């Protein structure tokens, strides 16, 4: 009986502490996101732990012209978070035996004109260590020796998986989204999106100016569409072991040689395959940010607590100084870090 009472006391104490922690999180995030400023937050924030939503907020307009508010069905272009999805499709093809990461890309794309297609591998494309600047130009450096972030490599990866799977890349994306239960996520070429927010950039007077989104240009690298709740579902599926074997998942998130750079939000980051690990952080995290015309995105996952932090905005405050555009993303992340 005594042990049962002690267990009950411990349980109630933990529950009370968790409730207080969640209440404190909500208070701080509300204070940030509802502050009366010249550039108020405009988008979606979701914080989820272990499948339970700790905090969610939708604010501002999906369309300023129509005064259409952002809601939970609002869809955003997620920028380079798209690379994570493309990388999983590549790794699933590897698990099926359809490709090998150290294969030269000429094996799958024989029409590439330059000789470097015999030395650049799928691994190099995944880690931005390939040296390709254009399909008809020599490499900028020896593959594997340096890092140079870009989009062309992930476009080539989408072409490779089309060859190995005998399916279109949009079909592969949609099948993966269905597997994860993501009902508001799309490859733009499918044209199935119905709630895509309009992207905006603030002018010098702080007024939102409509951006003409260039859909399906390097979609595999930066043009896929998703929502806040769907990216939580994505994290739960990927990091919960539903998409890749444990061995392949470990390979995906492991830092790769010479694949690192300085990031404006996370400092020095190491690249795995479509996902990064910030070096200087007190709590281990797996992170990706995204920038597209008029859209600023962030997806951070804390594996220790199984916590997802998703911030999607359809306003870019300053495309020449992205630190300003990521203001709310950084502040949200710092608040969540304090409870890890």
C-alpha cells in the first residue's frame, strides 16, 4: 500500500511539474507571438512532444489582399526542409537495392555531358560536397574535398530516383506523404494544394509585397509544400523509425566528412543527408531551415525529449539580411530550449 501511495505521489508531482512547464511555455510564446510590433508574426508555430501538442498558434494572413487568415490547414513552401524529404526517398531506394550511395551518378544519368559524372557520387550530391556549379561546366573543386551549399544536386537526386524507381518524383513524394499521414503536403507539380498561403516580402515601409512563387523550380531542393501539423507528422515518422531502418537512419543523421558550414541561426552545423546537427548546443538537436521567395521555415527536432518545433511564416522581413527574417524562429527556439 505504501509503495502505491509513493507511486501516486510521484506521478502527481511529475504531472504537476509538466503542466506548469507547459503553461510557462505557452505564456512565453504567446507573449512573443502576440506582441504589438511593426512586424508581427505571420504564420504557424507548433511545438509537440512525444505525439502530444504542447503549443500551437496560427496568426496573421495567408492572403493580405483577401484578408484570409492563416489557419491549421494553411500550406507553406518549406524551402530547404524539402531536402530532408528528398534524402529519405533516396535512402529508401538504397534500402530496396536500387542504388548505392558511392555509385557515380553517370550510372543513373548517362546523358550528363561532363566527365565529372564519373567521379561525383550520390553521396556527394546528398552532402553538397560535389563541386558542381552547372551541368555544362567543370567542377569547382574535387568531389568530397569541400562543401558548397546549393540546389542543383538535389534536383539531380530527384532525377536519379525517377530512374531507379520507374516513378515520377512527384509520385514518390506523394506516396511518402501518404505513408506519414500528411494530408496538406504536396509536390507543386501535382497542383493538388488548396490552401497554399501567398508569400510576401516587406518593403522599406514595412508593408507586405506579394512574391511571385516560382513553383516546381528545384522542388526537390526547396519547393515542396507542407503545413505545421504535417511537419510534426513527418518528424514523428522519420525519427520514430517508420521510414528507414535504424542503420539507415543513423547513416542519414551522422555528420559527414567536410560537410559543414556556418549557419545564421544555428552557428556551425554539420550535414548528414538532408539534415543538420548544430555543433554548439547544450541539447542535441536535428535541424533544418528553409527559405523561398516570401517563405521562411524552420523544423527542429530534439531526439532526447522527442520534441518538434515547427515555425512557418509567409513573410520574409529582409531577404538581404535573413537574420531579420528568422527573428521569430530564433526566439521560439530559444524559449523551447529552456524547457529541454
